[in-house]
């Protein structure tokens, strides 16, 4: 039985801003005046059991306004009333979603109010989930069982993913035929998945990747034509690489050390793909200590239950799309036997990739640790390596994903990469953002790493860090692509 505290319920009630109903002050729900903005709390929801409401609310993933509502509850600059995660050396727990807020217990805060994130460019708060065509049903069911979520019906019907292999019937149990399907589609280099799972990659361009990997992006110097991104973007750190010409097109503080937050999971996904590619159909069990860790540290998660058996393949998508720490921990233990042993593999991979001396990993989730850091140039080198791996590239390119049914979720679970789905509606001068991973902890603010292909067929990588809000991170990346590709 999950424990729901008063703060979680208060923030859950505030999240009803996206619905229509009777307005009541959220401050009165949080136990005191002045701690929240006027919210919308539907009368119909009042009749629902509070725990059911909270569970439905906590299914939301990667959605900024939820985190920011909790900021209003918590007050200034990341002082969480929840656990801080000190028992693993984390000076500040990551928010409920490293992908820009989900859990009601989101602990870290940048002090921004809800309108800063959802409305920073005039997007109405009530329609924040719809600003890029995502319905409120989509957001509310990011982990859930609604066919409205991703266009992938809960019976497992595959959405059109360019050259994706369409595999229907999510009611089919995990097992027979999966290995053959995975092998066939890996060979084809397209979106693939076990029977019962469905993927929307949003673009067939993800099926190939071209870059001169003899050039180490982590040490590539600026040249006389490299532009400064000062004045163009609000992100504090940024870099744009032209992979075809092996040069830095534009940058901003690209040599500075940053905390990568959940961009870390690009490295996690890469090492997992290299280690577990022959074991994708194996089932891993979500244990009690994994769930306890998530709630203790307000970590982003897929919403898997204790005792749930999930295929490694589905866990890989859980690592990237909802940025789930539960998927990370289960998959990493399958790969290396323990959390620390997997971190050792990550640091070995960092050495193999020739990253700078500033690159060091302390965990596979991206939770804050003072010794967990790198530069945006290091992150670009990691992303390029991930794009060279067929499995990692496919996962990082997925816009949405529907898992197979499990022993705990008969319809599977729906995941979404909201960054990819939102930036495709921005003006990028015709450049298509093919793959991306985002991150958030208070110490790094909002960050993202993305790979894109221009209209002329050129290949680019952009990494940005420390944007002030969810949407500003998206706008900054779009502005870079629009201006320089």
C-alpha cells in the first residue's frame, strides 16, 4: 500500500487545473494561505476516493506544471519537505520527474511558479498539455491504459512509425516469437519491439546515422567561424556540432562543468544496449527496494509495481521516455549485478569514448551528486556514440511507446517523449529533431541533448543546460537549429 501524505494530496488537487469545474484556492488545500495559486478542482473529482485520485495524478510523467505546482507548495529554491536523499550522498533529491516534473512529492525546486513553465511563451496553464497537440488525456495517461494517449490503442495496435514493423495484439503474452521479431527488425535497422509492444518513432530518419567518429567531440576546439550563442538563448550552457564537417558551429560556456541530470540516461541506455542486446526478452522483477528508493528520492519513474515482471526491452524504453529510475535500476542490475557495478561500466565507457577528465558518473539515474558531472561537449560525444548503436538510437528516437502486458498491468503502460513531440511543432528551419533526452535537477535546471537532420541532409547534435523552464529549454534548442542549420 502506497503512503500518500498531505502534501501529495494537496498538489494532486492543484493539478486539476487542466480540467473544468469549480475553482477553489489551492492554498486552502495545502494547509495554509498563500502557498498556492487559485486552482480548478472539479466537483466530480471530490467524490472520488482520495487515494485513487492521487494514484491517477502520479501517473503523469515528464510534465512541467505538476512539478511547478509542487514548487508552490514547497517554497523557495528547492527546499523539499520530502526526504532529501542524503543516505546516498545526494545533497538534493531529484524532482519527481527528472524530465520536468511528475510526482506529487517532487522535492527540488527552482522557485519558478507554474506560469513560468507552462506559460513562458503565452501557453495557457489549462492547456499546457495541449500546446503541442497533446491532449489532457495523453498527459494523464502517460503511464496509463488510455488509447487516447499516443495513438497506440491499448490493445497494442502499432502506430505508423515510418519503417516500423507493425506488430499488433497487446493481449498476447510475453514470450513466443519475441526473439525472432527483435532479431528481424534489428537487422532492418527500424523501430522494433516484442509482440504486444508498439512504437512510434515519429520519423523514419532514425534508421541510420552518419558521423566521423574518428573526431572526439569532447576535445574538438572552436574555430574562427564558431558563433557565440550569447543573446540567442537563455540556457547557460550550450553547443551545436556539425557532424558532417566535424566542427563546432556555435557554443556558450561549453567548457564549463555541469550536472547532467537525466541526460545521464543516454550513457545508461548506451551501456545497457551494448550489454543486454541479446537478452531483450528476459523478464526482470521490480523489487521493493527499487520502489522504496524512488519514493525516498522523488525520482522520476515508470509507475511499475512491486513484483511486476517487465522485459528488458520494455525497461530500455522506460529508461528513456519517462526517464524511469525503476526501469534504470532493474535493467542495470540485470546487466551488471548491482547498481555500483553498472556505474563502473559507465565510467569505463566514458574512458573508452575519450571523455574529458571532468566526466564522472556516480549513478545511472542522474540524481544529483557533487561528483557526478561532465561538460556539454562530453555529453555530445556520448550522444553520438548512442546514435551509432542501433538499439540505443531506436529507443532515443521513439516519440511514444506502449509496453507489453505484464502481470501487474494487463494493458501494458504508455510512455511518451514529450520533448520530441513538442519540438516538432517549433520553427527549426526545416531541421528534424530525430532523437533526444532531457533532464532536470535543481542544480542543473532544465537540459537536453538532441540529434537532428537538416533539410539538406546534414547531421547535427545540440546539448543545452540550465534553462530556466521546461519550455525555454525547448525554445532554446529550436532557436539554435533555426538559426544555424
